[in-house]
């Protein structure tokens, strides 16, 4: 089994040594899937333990915590979690068993995405979720210095669009010469564009709260695509909380709006600029078929802003990883019910 030591992105594995027998089969499966990771069996002789752990966490881009009651008794493991949070690492909590967390840990556990692996019917389901977590963000090269930001890759993308419009404008001005000056610029565009909205570009738009919902959202996206559905799942726009015309356009041009709801997913909807609130508002106003998918621990708040209050009255689906196929079947049933 490979313990990654290179300069590309990898996942830091946190676990209690008492759980080694539970962890190794999972790590072996990740290794077979070519997922890069590091765990403390890779510590070299002569290194100070805390320094080396901190170094590996610094160099990793995500972390997975295999949560058990043994881990909660380990001071080293709790320090790893706190350090990872302090470094703004993206963390996935994988519960290998029901745990009794002390109050001091509950706040941390509730604020991070979680998978209840002990409810899964197979290790393959867990590996599939971890693969989604591993690939849920654009990968960047590990930076050895804080100031080494890869800027050159982004510059061409912003410069090219600015330079090209002047070149493309002349051809657009030529066709109207052969037609009436008023109707010529408008009618050709209307006939070309108005044929598209009658046939939505996407069968499904997936809306989700990044913290706590991204792994399940990507898993649902993958399952629906495997069943032949066209799905809009825009991780990049949601990552920064950026809501723009491309999102509005995608919602307007979809048939079904799947809303993934982890615990406290709607708490921030009090803010008018919250992007989840704006997506729900857009879906309601455009009469989309809304299917709430409620994760473990989610309950609708007693009060919601008036513009999205009706979302709590849509028939939803409770998500359970142990019955993933059945959950997807129920979501698809909701698609079909709206067509009747």
C-alpha cells in the first residue's frame, strides 16, 4: 500500500491506532482507486512526532477523520482535527460507529461534512463517497511558500474574452444590411434563441450547501447521470458563494430542482444575499419541480423568509446512504410525478 510522499494533492488520514484493523481495509481500497493519501505509518525514523504530523497536514489539501470512540479518547487525534480546522482544511468525518462526543467536540463535529459508514451496506459505497469528496474541488499544486500563487493559468482566461469581442462584432453588423433596419437585428436572434427555452437544457439542477452537502450532492449528480439524466452541478460557483446570471440561466433552463439539505442548511437564509436562498427563490418563482433531499439531522426551521417559505411544503426524500439506490429511485419518481 502506497503512503504518498510526493508534491501533488493528497488527503491526510486521521485515526486512532486502536482502530488500525478497521482502517487498513478502507485505505487499501483507496489505494486501489489511485487516491493519494498519507497516514502516520509513513513517519520516518528520527522525526519529532508533532512536527512531522503538522508538516503533513500543512502539505495536504484535505483531511479524512475516521471517527470512533477510541479517536475521541486520543489527545493527538483531537489536536490533528483542531490543527486541520485552524489551517482551513476541508475535512470529512467518517463515523465508523455511533459515538458519544463530549460537548466540547459536538460543535466541531456538527460543522463538518459527515458520513455514517457504519450504516452502509458495503465498503464500496463508502469508497464511492470518499472519491466524490476527493474530487469535489479543482486541484491545485501544493505550494511550498505562501506567496507562490499560480497566477499565469488564470490570466489568459480573463484576457482572451476581453480581446475577442471587438473581432467578433463586425460580422454581427453585416447581416442587417439586407433587411429592414429595425427588425433585422432582433428577429433573427429571437428565432434562433427562442427555440431553446421550450426544451430545457437540463433535466435536473442540484442546489446544495457546500458545508455538509457537497459530497452527497456530487453523489446524487453521479447517480442521476449514470441513469441518463442531464444534470447541472456547479461546484465552482457555489464554492465561493458566488451567485450570478449563469446560475439563474441554469435554473430557468432546468425541469427539476433537487435541493440537498444537510443539518442547518437553511439557517443562513436569513441573509438576502445567501446563494442557497437566491437559488430557491429563483426555482419557486419559475415554478420548478422542487425535490428537497433531507440529510441526517435536518429539520425545516419554524420560520423562513416569505419568498422561500413554500419550500417546506414540497414533498421531499430522506437521504440514507445504506439505501442509496432506493433514494435515487424516489427522487426519479418525484421527477415523473410532476409530468403527470
